[in-house]
C-alpha cells in the first residue's frame, strides 16, 4: 500500500510556470491554468478563482505529488 502524500504544501514541491492562462468561461473573473506536471510530464488543468493572482500550491491530478504554481513567465500563453 502506497502512503498518501500530505495535501499541504511542502518545501520539496517544485515551482512550475503555467504553460497557459485563460479566462474561465463558466466563471467570469476566474481563470483556467494549464501546468506541465513535473511528476508525470502530462498537462494538468486547474481552475483559479482569482484572476489577478493565479498562483499557489496544488496537488497534481495524477496524484503523484504537489507543486507550487508560480507567476506566468515569458513562455506562458495568456489568452485575452
Ligand atoms: Zn501529473
């Protein structure tokens, strides 16, 4: 049996730059974030309720760990 990782942020969790940020059509003012997962290499989609601050710690949907979503960088695609 594999022990579950804690759901809280840990210092070991990597920081990732979102690959894409777009408005969430279902929730005006909120955004969707695409993150290339450092644990499994796939892209995970996260929602964020605050468009002006799309950062924070998340658990990867592959359940292999967590990461901190950093500020959008030069490589980030930002949809209007
Ligand atoms: Zn993953």
